[in-house]
C-alpha cells in the first residue's frame, strides 16, 4: 500500500530511523496534525463537525450544552504491527525502543489539569517483540460549554532507544489522574470537577509528576499545541476532531516510501456534546423533565473526586457562600424565593447548565403554593373559576428575584407546566375580554343593589327611575313577572288610598286606608312604574343579597343580557326565606324583572358546579337560605 508523502510524516520517520540502529525491529511513526487551518494538509488531520442551537432556541449561549474531550484509537485494516510475525504469543523481552504520545489538557477557568497517554509503544529485536497500548478515554470531565471552550491541549511525542529507560512507566505516573475521568452514566463527572478536580489533584501529587528527563542521547521529544476544539457564535458552532495518523515502520535503513511502511490506524481526539447530565433527552434533542419529583432528582447519582454522592448531598456539601436551605418554610414566599436564588447560583457555579438547573429548581419550587398559583393553567383561567383580582395577585408573585423570562422558557421547553410572559399576556387579554363581557352586568348590579339597600323610599324611587325602561312605556317603566309563586306580589303593587278626617279641634288627625281591588298579574307580566317597583322591593323586606351572575345559558354568547341574584328576607316578609331576582337589561337599562325560584334555569346546580363566575362567587351554603 503506497503512502502519501508529507513533510510531517517524513520528520516523524526520520526521528524513528535515527533511533533505530540496524536491528530488524518495528517502530511506529506519527503523521502530526497541523494546527494551521490554512494549511492544505489540514483537511487530512482536522475534521470539522457543525452543530446548531437546540430546537426552539434562537442561539447558542454556552449554557445549553456540556462538552468533554475523548481520545480514541481506530485501527485500520490488518494489524500492521504483526505483519511478518511468526509467533502469535511472543515472549516479550526487554525493550530497546519505546515511545509515547502524551496529551496535556488544561482549563484555567475550572482549575483543571490532566495528562493522558494517547498510546505507548515498546519494541525489542524481531518483528514479534513489541507492546502497543491505546484505549478510549475521557480527557476531561463534562464541562458546561461556555467553560469547556477554554480547554487547551498540548501533545508531546517521546522516543527512546535506551533499554534502561521505560517511557511507558513514566507515562503511567503522569496519567494517574486519568482514572478520575473514567466515569460513565448519568451525572458523571459534571463540571463540579471545576471545584473538585483541583482538590483531587492537589491531594494526589503522583498524578502531577512530569516526565523525568531521559538520561541518554538516544532519545527525542517533540511538543506542539492543538487548535481549539470548540468554537461557536450565536447562530452556529463547530466541533473540531483532530486525527493523528499512525504507521508501522520496519527499521534498519528503510525507504520511507517502501511497502514496509504501513498504516496502523488513527488516534483521534474529539469533543462530544450533550444537553443534560440529569435528564433523558427527547427525539428533538431537548431534555425532558416531565414526570419527576424533587426526591427523584435530588437522589440522582453524581461522580465526584470525593466519590459517589447524590445531587442533594453535592449541593449541601458545597462550600459556596450562598448555599441554600433545601427545606425552607414552604408557606413563606420570601423565604422560598430567597433560597431559590441561592440554589440557582450554587448550581451554576457547580457547573450545571440551564436545563439541569431549571429542572431541579422547578421541582424545588413545586412545594410552594405561590409557585403553583403563578403557573395556573390558562384553561382554568378561561373557565372563570378565579376572579381577575385573584389572578392579579397570583401574577404578582412571579419569583422575579430568582427566575427570569429565559428560565421559564427553558422549563416550558422541557415539558414542564409553567407560564411565560406571553402566557400571562394571553391570560390577561382573555381576562380583560371577560371583564368587558361582564361589565354591563356589574354596572346594573351595583345600581340595583344600591337601590334595594336604601331605606328611604323617596330616594329609592329617584335612584331607580333612570335605571328602568320598556319599549312600550319608556323610561321609568319595567316589565314585572312572577315565577316565584303566590307570595302577594299583587298586594305589594296596590297603592294605599288615604282619607284624612277631623273629629274636633282638640283631636288629632286620624288616617284611614282603603285599597282598590287586586289586579291579577298575567303570565307574560305587567308593566309597572318606578314607584310601584319601590313598593315591591320595600315590601319584600330583603335582608341579604348575593352578587349577580349571568344566567347559565348566556355564558357562551357574544353579548349578555340577563342576570340573576339571590335574596333572603327578614321575619314578617310576605315571601318567607327569599328567592331569586332575575333582571333583563340592554343599553344600561333594566327592561324586565322576574321573581324566580333559585332552582329556575338550573341556577342552583350551576352555582354548585361553578361557585365563581365572572368575579361573582356564591357560597353553595347560601343556596339553602332562600328555600
């Protein structure tokens, strides 16, 4: 198989040849990747993988992904190192040649440093006398993208032809810390290692031992820096995969273009992304935070330098100055909000991204009634089971000292039930439309109730006159109907006639009253004037009034024209206990008043099913009073 010539490969091979002597051994050579993106060979050694903002998000902000670096060796074709080997299980002898490629990884923002071997190679005399070690490994823990992009990687290639120098042994010492990163699974090595890794390395000095100088002239060292692995702007990002091509070389005066130079494989170092460490991910890539509880998410296992702990312990053991109380007074809005703010700060400093932070915060706040009220469902508001005043109070407790609009958007994207600003705007518009719908009813109710509660008949008449109107008789008239039963309405409508008589100068005036014959009220009702209506309302001796509601049939109509309220009466009233007063209105005037049983139009059942409608709440217990 022919090999494409490149200056970097030539240099690598020449170094190997210089160390080889003339013994028939097999050495490895590396075609180093270029860090210059303008280099025409860059396409061979650097592979760019684009990534975009997650669905539903307009940009990449560095707080939405985690990133980690992985080193992995991919073998190509047959095992070139074993080519020509006549023994499948050779007796390995003391090596004459040894080499290694070591990665040095650092992130000053997270105070993280790590060294790991990309490969180690040892070879003695003969084609079969060698060891080649390489494995997939994590070079970094998971880091939030905004911090992870600052990770820098250098690599060094060590070669020795001195049988007294064990490069592989030196590598084992310099990469002891790599065991810290060999975690897999949920919550593994999150960027809490920004806090813990530095402590771990400080407590394990052997993990920081640099390669010892090799006391021989038959050795070489070459070091370089790799280009950035992650780049992103608001709109898009790039993950750069770096490839080292590794070749097997039969030494002893070889020609670099000979058939004895064969590819072994590629050593790749590449970044990997994930949007969450605590949650499962939906098909579109967005984390799914539904169907969890505070207990479940609190006990998510997290790997740290101090061992396995759960998320709750991680937060409680944090030495952060704003460490939260995870069991505040759930009935105290200010206490809950304060600890929500602290929890948000601590989780961010521990390295959790916006999805994992907000999932935990959501279930933390779910114990608080104000949180549930703020996130009331729009359908419940639409059904008018709460008043506009109550709704306004709910919205005022929006946890704005802890959460911003973006946090609510993130929660909603994860499938959690929350109200964003747009939801509240929509609910506000809906509530405003409902208020406008009920406004004519409320206006009539206020005026009618004021009249009924006024003990002065003369004032009552002047108040109610402009409120009444019929097409037939005009202002000051109203159609009265009786569907309540025979309670003496006709008698209340009859005016009393007064005839004064005087007996002598020393006696006072004696008034006698007579009434005209009672006129039955027809089924369709009777039009009366304001004075007569005052006589009826006063004569009923009304004691309590409920608020007014629309009759159930009109709730879904574009315009409401008929309201109803309940009333109770005092002792001595011609109508014991009370009843319901129905009024039809238009243009701000009452056109018809009907005395009804509370059960008429199924009104009682509607009150039981919906105690509050249009801001009018009637306690079901009040229903028993008018009977």
